[in-house]
C-alpha cells in the first residue's frame, strides 16, 4: 500500500523529553515531526499545517491536559491525540479517554517505544482509509452493479439477482468462473451494496504472494517473528476489520495455511506470526477461484472442512461466450470509456466489426474483450473501427463456428437458440442481431428446431 506524508506534533514543555520522543519517531524517515512547548503554540500552528497525530503532555504551562485536549478536539475532531502524563491516576486516564483522547501513556522508560508502535498503527489505519476512499471514488459511493456489470442477457440478470441477495446478509460468498469473467468486480458489487459499504474492502490474490510470505500477509506478524521483521505488521484480516476480505485464487492456498485459515474462520480470531495473543476480527469473507473446488477436494488438494466453511452462497459467473449480445454492450462501453480517458474523438464499430466480435468466443472473457477494444481504438483510422483493427486470436473455435460434426441446419439452429437464450426469447431482437428474417425464426420454432424458454 503506498505511503503518504505523516506529520506528528509533539506538545511537551520538557525540552529533554520532547527531544527523546522526537528522536525515537524520527527513526522513521517518512515522519515529519514538529515540537511545541505549549498548547497555545501548537494551536497557532494549526493554521499552517494539519498533523496526522498529536502527542500531548498532560501538564503544560498554559493549561491542563483537559483544556488543551478540548481545544484540539474542537479544531481537529478526526486527528488522534495521545496524552502523555507523569500521573498514574486511573481516573485521570479514564477522563481523558472519555474526552476523546486516542490513548493515554504514563511517562516511563517504555513510553517512546509505545508511542512508536501507536504511530505505526495510526498510520496504517489512515492509509487504509485513504485507499478505501480512493476505491469508493472509483466505483462510486453508491456502487451500482447494474452499471458496473453491463449486460441484458438472462445470465447477467440472474447474476444481479444473486448479488442483491448476497448483499442483504453477511453470508460468505464463493465466486467461481473462468479467468476474466469479473469475480473481483462482483465481490465489490456485493460489498458496496451491503451494510459494510463504508468499511474497508481489502483484496488479496493468494496466487500472487510467495508461500513463505502469505501467512504474514493474511494474519500479520510481530516484531522479530522472522528475519527482516523489524516492525509489527497488521495483516489483511485486521485491515479488513468491519468490512470485507476478498481472497482471490483461493484454490492455490498451501495446505498448511488452509488449516490456519480454517481455525481463524471457526474461532473468528487470528494469531499474528510470532504472536501468542489471539486477536478477534470482524470481516466478511468472499473467495474466488477459476478452478472447480469440489474437484480439488475430491483429489485431496483442498481441505473438505474448509471448503464447506467457505462455500456459503456459491455464485458462478458466466463466460462471455454465453452472454450473447452483452458482448456489444460491453464493447461499446469500453470504447466510450477508453476514448474519454485518452481524449480521443468518439469512435464506433462498423457492422462488419460488430459481426466479427459477436462470432468470436473470447476465451479470455471480459478482460480479453476490453484489451481488444482498447487496441482497436488505437489502431483505427478515422472514426470507425473496422474488422482489421480487431486483434483476435487465430484458430480459436467459437460456439458459432462449424465443428465438422454438425450439419449446416444444426449449426444455424444452435446459433439461433443461443441468441434466443441470451436475449430472453426476444425474437425481433434476435432477428436484428443475426440479420435474418423473423419469419425464419418463427418457422424454426414451429418445426421444433429452436424454442423460446
């Protein structure tokens, strides 16, 4: 996750102690540390700079900790403030926390270290909030899967119905389907329609992380847990707390980690690598794979108990070749988006180009279609995309192509039936798409060559 500038204000009238805290924090070269000897000086500087974290001495020359905390809270209600005091009085600590302090430390030889770890935690939380704000901006504060998951086919409408049902509860969702069908997009759609929409959506591709690092990525690690673990790290489960954790390519999970994941899901708590204290979490789980998990279980590569724990609501995403005219709806949307992003004049597909796209099977599914459309927009001459601009793989048989084992009439019947299924039995629309007379389709229905389902 990319880091952003992190500014810390130290409000402390003891110059030696202020330098001690500043020296400790400055060991992180990304931190910007400002030191102030009074509350008044700190408040005055707020007009020039807003900090990410404030440490506040309880006893200052110009006011008590309660007074300065109240003024800072009024000016900066979202900024964490850690009160540092020589007083060990529990009632004082409770009072400060009730007034909105993020934490309360008693001055001793471990205070600087505790402040260091608190600063790391605050920074991770703020980075995560920024990342999720960026994500919400991309997908829209009110995520509308009907717009993101473009299509009018029966299969996509059934998918939208399942998304709506999945968003009403916290049931685990297991997504399956060929590579490129949009499994992460569906997971985001469910999250942003659910009650957790304002909490983090955290995604992790299990196959993209080396096995020796994956446990730390999932559960985090403690300082010194292994060589190179110089600081404590919060894992993806904790980052997703309150929100949704999406684990892609779950079938690639190492058997040893399968057991640890099962335990975490059963107990609703985790152990950081090198840690001994269980940490509770509240994250909704969604998983995805392009493999048949039931087959993986049968062949002994995936734990059966974990499979049933994660199965929840299974959602199978249809391949693009089964979605009929959705191909052109998606292609037109991708073309508009690419032209707008690259300040290109509006482009359109010629009829021949549209026919070529509709006849192709798209083994790479929606992801491949998007790549094909974007390249075509670059290659096109003028404002019309021609068939020669479409870089489709050679030699890929489509469901609409002859197989050598069917008669011409059987091939025509199959193509018409696929189009009828994809377009909800709309005969006029199918006739328009396939460039055949509607009377031909009616005759095929009468002869039981196709049927409206």
